[in-house]
């Protein structure tokens, strides 16, 4: 595999949308319940800028996963160095290191982006994300039990975080 991680561009949106919709179908990787459209993802990408970019993992012209950074409580300047990390991998490529490559790359970019703290919000049933975050020294910072309702099936949200400036 010759994985290259780069900043996402509009031409990547069909792959980004497909991968995110796979996560929605799984019911363990996001709390969204309905598939998102290409227009939805276009508007979402427009909210990301050079301070909080979206990255794609590409191999031989094929997007295998993506990772985004999002502002935490945008406009509150005391929180400007904290970002939420989100990552999604195409279902055909789980378990081969793409998520690890994306997370490692983003952690390495954080100092240049002025980010000192990263956190992830995940469903408490998502054991794969728990494992990968702990591999990168994220710690459980909080739990909101039973806040996600999947048509009567409740699960919680974990908050995992770590400093990246030490």
C-alpha cells in the first residue's frame, strides 16, 4: 500500500460522502440516522478551513478514509487550541492501518495548526475506535450515558482526549 495523506478537495466529496454513509449504516460509528447527500457534505467541507482541515487517505487514486478537525465551541477564544478529531474508513479497508495512519498524521500536524488538545466523541459501543484512540494515548475524559437513541436502542457517548503539545 502506498498511502498518501493530503488535504481534501471538492473532488473528494463523493468518496467522503460514501464512506460517511457507510458509517451511518453501521450504527456504531456516528449518531446520524439518515444518509447524507453530496450537497450536505459540500456545505460541511466549506466550514473547514486551513485551521481545521479535512484530510483524505489515498492509495492509487482511491480514497480509503478521511479525517477531519473541527473547532470546539467556535468563537470562544480560550478554546481556540482545542479541536475535535473525527475519522472514517471505507468498510473494505478496516483493520489495515489506515485509521492509525490518519490519526498519526493529524497529531503530527497539530503543532503547525496551533492545536494543543485533541478530543474525539464516539458512541460507547464503538470498541474499534476506543482501541485506536487508546493506542494513540487518548484517555477517556467523559461519558454521557444513554444519550443516543437508535429507534429505542440507547447508547452513550464517550469523550476521549489527549494533549498534543507535550
